[in-house]
């Protein structure tokens, strides 16, 4: 594993250390996890993206309800 040097504002560094401590991890582990989550796509990311699109669609069923059979009919 490589070591790196980062420049972080003192206020952000302290907030990060406090957050890490409150979640029973080191600041190093916190930074490593955040970078990993940002740069390595998750397999289930498509599901998050789908729900995000649904939330932004701004549509309504106008109270209409469908049965399971109706939903599966193509």
C-alpha cells in the first residue's frame, strides 16, 4: 500500500477525525473508504440511478392502482 500526502484545511481535518472516531474507525480508514466509494463503481449503482431517475420524473399515477398481472403484461 502506498503512502500519500494531502493538504486539508484544519477545520475539515478535525471534523473528519471526529466523524471517524464516532464511527469507530481511523481517519485513514475513512479517507480510504471515501476514495474507494468515489472511484470504484458499485455493482448495484444501477439501482440507485434508477430510483434517482424515478424521483426526478415528476409524474403521478393519479391514484390508479394496478395488479401484479397488469404490471407484468407487455
